[in-house]
């Protein structure tokens, strides 16, 4: 973390300690409009001319400034003037693969010349090429290579990120990736959730021994990450070029036996029945879903599984089949949106551009896109009731935007109107890493 940002935190903590003795809030955010994203029936859960009070890293009051009770807002140790901007929950990027070594820019050129994602993968490129680079990288090299990607997300209003493994495909590298993800969350002011994605691709040394590799995943990797608390969930890639539904089910059985929730890369390139598989295990999410069926959407709704849409991959791969957004809406499936930040199919470091793509390419409304990176993203990481909505008792993870309406977060292409973020009650102005005031 930059030294200036550290000073902002340290000064804030000293003020907060003194203020708690005096009984007032640590932080008062005023001169703002608030998009609480609470499901109130009002678009964006809007509170105009609002005020938010924070104490001990928790929101203690939200509402119109003229209705604020004196005891909830007086004697604040710090006041943040929103200058008439909009305050939202901090963005949650609930699906990334941002820890890796190398790039796949060469494959980008190959796709532009007409090769498909599947053809590149079967020719030895794709995930395997990133695996080769990642296996040779030390933990410090991986951390240095990945930190700027996490910083890019944070500067754009992200306060919570999920990071997957999956570019090691052996015990040492998979665990190393998860440890690096944990380190990144300690070094930068972004909270990190970690997911084991060892069932991402078949490593070359197991080309003719699929069952043996699944044995390694289920009998060694999953027990290790569970015992060392290195992962918060287990994911798998259910696709013709990866693992079958039966193989993914085996991984899910092992994860469940060790108390780890599951997620699934489902129905991205073909109708594999991934949505139904995810629903059968009550997975936290089914991600991609371009080929999900009506029955699959119905199953997700019944299971309470969130659909995570990843427009960056759709755009980068030049896909033509959109996820069945209308069916997801019809059946009441919660829809989240994420960057899918990865070196091959979605080198996307802007959550705002992901929201724009979700609107333009998939037909979401700006409100749905913002809900997809706040309220609906939180349950994907098991954090419903903690983040994703601005209400008393929720963690004070917030983003302040210089916009006239929250729809602008999906409207601008390439702009970053994020003025400040608050993470756990700590304020980072002019982007969460600079600490400028």
C-alpha cells in the first residue's frame, strides 16, 4: 500500500479511537445522494440529499440528511463532503483469475486471424500456456505481477474481489496461488475471497490419466486447502475442453465433504447441463451461462443459485450467443456481473466497463448491472447481510462517485468517476490506493 494511504488509515484510526470515547460516529458522509441498492421498490434504493454515519467500520445510519437524529450524527471525528455526488456500496468483483504469470496476447492475435478458443486450447495454448508460465513463477513474482491488476480494480470502486487459482494444476502451484491471493488482500486495501479452481483444465502430465488427476484434486488439494483455510469455495470448469458433469460432480462431492461451498463455470461454450449441475448442488453461483436452457434457469431459481454474467469473455472471444437474460429474469434468478479478469478470454481490469458491456451486449439495465456488482454479487461470496447494500449494521464498504445519476456508472466508456472509497470505515480519496486528500 502506498505510504500516503497508510497515513490516511493511521490518522483515521487515531481520530476514531478518540471519538469512540466521546460517543460520536467515526465518519460522517454528507452532501450526497445515496444509491443504497436495497430492494425497497425505489430504483437503486435511492435516498436523495442523504447522509451516512459510520462507526467502528459499520454503517450506523443512512437516510435523508434533514431526518438524521442528532445523537446518530453529532461529534463525528471526520466528515467527508460528497460534493453532490453519489454514494453506492463498494463494488464486488465476484469472479476473477487475476493471479497469473505472463500474458496471452499472442493468442489474441490468433483469434483475430480466425482460430477459435477451443482450437487454441487443443493446440496446447489457452489455459495450459498460462499454467506453464505460472508454475515457474515464485510467490513474490506472482504477487508483483498481479498487484497492479488488483489495484486497477480498486481504483475503479471495487472493495471486494474474488480470486481463483487454476493456473497451477499441481499441488504446490495451486496452493501458492491461493497464498498470493491472500497476501494481495493484506497488502492492498481490497478484501479478497479465494477460490480453488484446480478442476480448470487437465494438466499435460495427466493427459491420459484423467482419473488420477481428479484423485489428486479430490484427495489431496481440497483436503489441504480446507485444512489450511486457504480457500473460501471450490470451483470447476464444466465444458467439453475441460471436465464432464460427472467429473465436476466428483469435485463437488469432495468439496462438500470438507465443508467448502461450490461454484461452477457452466454452459459457456456448449449446452453441457452445467446450470442443472450447479443447481443440484445448491452452488453459490453458475457462471457464464451462454448456453443455459430454460430448464437450467428454472433449476437455478429453485436452488437459490446466482447467475454470474461475464461479458468480458463474451466480448473477447467474439461470441454470438448471449446468456438467456430474459429466462433468468422470468424465473427470478439473481444476476451478478463480474470482470472475469484473466489472461486469455477476459483481460478486463475495469468493473465499470464490465457493467457497460452487460448492458450493451446482454441487455441488462444500468440498475441491474449495478445490482449485479453489489447486492447480487455479495451472496456469491457468502457475504449477504454484510456487504452489497447500504443499511445500518452493514460493513462500511462504500464508493463515492462524481456523477449526476448512478446510471452513469454503466454509461461512460473508459471513464473513471470514482472519487473515493471507504473500506471497513477507512477512507481512501482519489482512488483507494493514493490516499490523496
